C-alpha cells in the first residue's frame, strides 16, 4: 500500500447507487469495488501528497494518512441509513511525534457522486484550543499575520468555513472588531475550490490538490502553533 501510486478514483456514480440501496447485502456484494476504487486510491493520494507537502511543514510533522470509515454512527440519528455516501480522508499535523489535542489538517479530501471537497485547517475548536485561537486573533501582531494569509488565499478562490459559528462575537470583544467574522467561528478551514470532475479519475488530481495544500500550509502552521 505504501508504494501504491495514485492513478485516480473509480466512477463516483458508485455512491449514487449506494445512496439508493443503503443495503448491507448490496454493499457487501460491492465492497471490493469500494475498497479498490476509492479506499486504496484515497490512501495513495494522501500518502503521495504527504511526501510532496513535507517541505511546506519545516517545523511540524505530517501524520499517517487516515481514510474515514464508510459506516455511519446512527445511534443518535433519526436517519438509520448504515452507509456514508462518500469517501473521505485526512492528513493531520503533529508536533514532536504527538498529535495536537485538536489536530489541524494539512489536507482533507472528500468525494461523493456530486461532492468534490478539499481543504486544510482546523474545522472544530473548543475549550483551551478555542481560547488560544481567539487570543491570537485578538493580538494585533498575530492577527495581522493571519489577515495577510487569508487575503492571499481568498485571491486563490478559497473560502473559509468552520463546524459552528456564533451569531455575535464572544463576550468582551468589540462587535466591530476587524476580525469579528473569524472570532465568531469555532474553527477555521480554507476550503479549496471544488476540484474539477474531469480530474477525479486522473493522476493529475494529486498535483491539483497538492498545489492548493502548499498554498494553505502557512495557515495550517499558524493554527497549529497558536492553538497548541
């Protein structure tokens, strides 16, 4: 697996069919298609991307690529569909061999029938991680460094998202603060433009994602340092 080269994913209409069936019998009959067409390529994509991104993280280590399970946790959900209808994987950042409590992602890649997402950052923050993030945003020097990074990424057509955002700035912060938009967010991810459908089955997708992963690396490093 470690030596496998990314050559593209299989036809993502697989996930359209899975969404229609949501049957264990159907999935078990097609499980090898999922593993060969999506799990192994995702592992290969992230493994090769890690090698290409390594120099962009001189003060951090990149963790082992992780491909998320396709099985849904339905314990607290009204929707009891057993399977996710996409494949997703993440390449996390480490310090000194140990993970940050809430780990920034150097890359996140998500592929479904009509879903083509990728990005980098820290999607969800809470507790001390969130406190440190807000403190860094409120610091004039650190905040201006972040401002320059975000402006550059916006010019590259990236957008910014979080798992959750407040309606107003946190208590004690001026609602007209220059970075109020980001102070409301409980996370910060640079979402890359939707990757082209024409690249899904091609090796060229690797370079497309790595190019944007390199551009986002300064933001991920900033998050890793300021929230650890």
